[in-house]
C-alpha cells in the first residue's frame, strides 16, 4: 500500500489543460505563430510558462519581456470563468481520506493559479498546506526535486505520483517513484514509453492504488 499520493494539478485534479492551451493558441497567433490545440498541448503541457515563452520564441514569436505576466493574466481570466474537476477526483479523494492515506499536489504552475482552479471546486483547503510548486522551490519538472521534497515532508517510504505530462512522468521516474499516467486526450503511448502505467479514466485509480 502506498503511504502518499502526489497529484499533479492541471489535467489531473482539474480539467484546465484544454482551457489554458487554447489561451496560448489564441495569444501566439497574435505574434505570428499558428498552432492547433493538439500541437500546442503536445509542445507545452507539463512545462513552466517560462519554458513556453522560450519555445514560442524559438518558433519565431517576438514575445515581449512581460509576456509571461500577460499570458498568466489571460489564462486566469478564462479559468475563473469555470474550471471543472476531473471526473472521479472527488470520489478518489474521499477514498484516500477514508483510509487515512495522505496526499498532496506538486505542480509546475503558480500557487495563484491553483488557488483559482482548486478554490472554485472546494479543494483549496485540502491542498493549500500540502502544495509543492516549481515557483516556490525554484525548480520544476522534469527535475525530481519537487517529488522528493514532498516525500520527505510526509516521511513517505512508498509514494506514488499521478501525472499527465512527459515532464511529470520523467520527474517521477527520476525520483524512483511509481507513476500512474493519466491519458484522457490520447492513447498515452508517450507517457508509457517514459515509464508510466497508463490509464484513461480516474475511476480506475482506486484499483490501481490498491484502495
């Protein structure tokens, strides 16, 4: 039995990836870089916004220095309008609570963003004190530091990570942690190739976790 479940936030707890990436698609089009939503998600899901900026510049976008603040403001506005939970998350958290298994969130996103998405879904109080962010630690996935820091915080000997991005899976494998790869938008082959156990429905998670 695992003694800690580490959740990614965007795309695992909250269904925010499509919303956020559509904002990036629309924004970059204004700078002459035209991507489909699928192309955008393939390029950017699981990264930091600084990484998005650098990749977009490499693609030819002449982005201003204040672009990350600009895109965060645009993204927050969209997310505030409504960001649903991933189906099955409330039930999964209830089962973890019932069995006394601790859990936390570890994300490359800013805490402010998580407050918007988790807050509107009643999960902020559950996660606000067990939140590990690349912006607080100064280093993000695919580096394993965030996951290792979370495990040390809980003195966990058998943590498991639930991720939906290549960077997240890579970080978990580098931390020598079991990783469940949630693939809701494709076949999960990329995550599987990196070492994740792929699943497509959060209702499958309790069985995978041995609950």
